[in-house]
C-alpha cells in the first residue's frame, strides 16, 4: 500500500501493512488538520467504527447520511491521499440501502489536492468531493465510476486523461470553466449514480483513471 504520492514523496499509511498487505478499514474516518495530509486509508460500510476515533471525531451528519466516509480537511495545506474502499460483506438493507460512500477533501488558500480511489465494487453510490480555494486538483477515479462529473474553476481549466476522455460525455451547453458530464464505467458497475464534484477558484482540475500511465495524453476541455 506504500508508495510515492503525486508530489514525489513517500505516502504515510494509516496502519502498517499486515495480514498479507492489507490496511485495516474503518467505517468513518475524519482528518481535520492545519498541517498537510499525506495518507493511505481504508473505509467500508461493513467496517467497524473507530472507537476512539483514529484522528478526529467524524461529524454526526456524515455518520447519519453516509454508509462510510473519509473526510479530509486542512486550512490551507496540501492534501494527498489514497482511499481504499473495502468490499461490503452483505447486501445493503433498508433504511440504509441508499446511503452513499463519501470521499471528501477540502482545503483553502493555494492548497493542492490529489485524491485517488484505486477501485470500488460496491452497489452503493460513490460520492467524491474536492474543493480548494486556488490550488490545483487531481482526481484518480476507479474504473467502475459511473455517474456525473461536475466541475467549476473560474480561472482554471479541466484536463482529462486519455482513459477518461473515452468515458466522458458533456451534458448540456458548453460553458466557460464550469460544466457537467457523464462518466461511463470502464468495468461493470451497474446503474450506481456516482457523483464527483470538483471546485477550485483559480486552479487546474485534472481527472485521470487510477493506475493509468502518468505520461498518457491529456486534453483541456475549457
């Protein structure tokens, strides 16, 4: 699970690899720091609650509205994280069947965000949120992502890797620096209604497929 992050520095795992190289998953993880965040973590709807919390106590609204969540927040420092989503051990049942899995990263100032989700095979919707005031955003989607991509950057641009270009279909009229698109899955995932919402005031927003070669061609949409 260890490796280099998008800034060329070693990532810090939440737990040292054990049991054949896996990372222990928890249902809800929240990290709210002033300093930069560089982590590899794991969450899952069937995972246990972290009692006491590993880092910061999850907000009640996230616990109530999601089946599992990873919420990362800094004041103005970079966020670089890989979030593994553990397979759900049983089929979701009412009333929690429609609750999504949330992966969120937010920072202010010129803080950069690099957020990767290696894979997701669950039936619940996957909701991804990344927001920074003026920094760049890089998102690495799982191949199973199937749903809406919404982006906004007043002075920046949207860049798509070659693999994501093949899955991308713009919805509605083209508008400068803001838009919505449909992203089709590369692997079977059903009609999951995933969502990915990316917001930066000045920064460039880059969307790639996890595991895609870094030198793959990219295009600028806006």
